[in-house]
C-alpha cells in the first residue's frame, strides 16, 4: 500500500511543478511598484494618491495600465492596503483587492479595451454557484475571493472564510473560464 502511494505521489508532484512553471505569478502592490506584461507591451504601475493636508489620503492607491509604445494610460482600479496582480498571457489582468479584514474580491480586466472589469466577489459568486453552496456565502461574515493563478484562459480562485454558517471555516477551489464566463467550485480537502 505504501509503495502504491509513493508511485501515485510522484506523478502528482511532477504535475504540480509543471503547473507552477507555466502559471503566471501574482505580484503584490504597492510593494511591487510595477508589473510588465509577458510581451512587454504594457506595464501596470502603482500610484499613491496625493492631496491636501485636510484630505483623507495615504491608504488609497491606484493601479494604472500604461501602453509602453505610446505612453497612453488608463486607470484600472483604486485599492486600499494591498492588491495582488497577475497577467493571463497578454490578454487579461487579474487583480485581487483586499477590501477590509472581512472580504476580498477578484477583478478580471481586458488589457486591450476599456470595458468594465468583471468582478468576482461574494454577491457575484452567489449568483454563479449551485444552490446548495449559496448558504455558505450568505451566512458567513468573512468571505474572501482571491485569484490564485492563471493558466491559459482559466482563472483559478481560492474562496474561503468563516462565520456563523462555518465557524471552523470553509475553503473552496474555483475555476472561472475567462472567455466563456462559467464557474465551477469544489470544497478543498480538510475543510468543513
């Protein structure tokens, strides 16, 4: 039995390493400062808000997309605290915004056009997931939706949290098809 587990474990470890090599990494802003697209056409940059001494500023930041060749830029989003950002090939940007101590959300933006971002947060997931999973999202007061990696046209999400419905917490793995818009979620092993 032990030998069988070891033989099964080797291919699983090789698959994990391959996935990590080909997945685009997330960087954390404001620490990162900037993130260049894989083809070098675009740069995502952090900007600190500046204001008068009486303005409530300092914790608010913005992410900007800059086209390197022309210098044209557009604001992607504002954020408080930190944001994790990754490229999906050269087409999409994935941003996880940590809104407060109770929630986060993932944004998916097209690098090519000014379309509004797709927002994946608790209310959006409630509409997408099967009915039997909705109580977990509705009845917990801490729900985090985080982009974990991008592979090709699939955004992998971690959805986790806790509260009245799940005092010991819950953890899901979700996959969102960037082009088609479908989502599927499954409970992670070891969670309630």
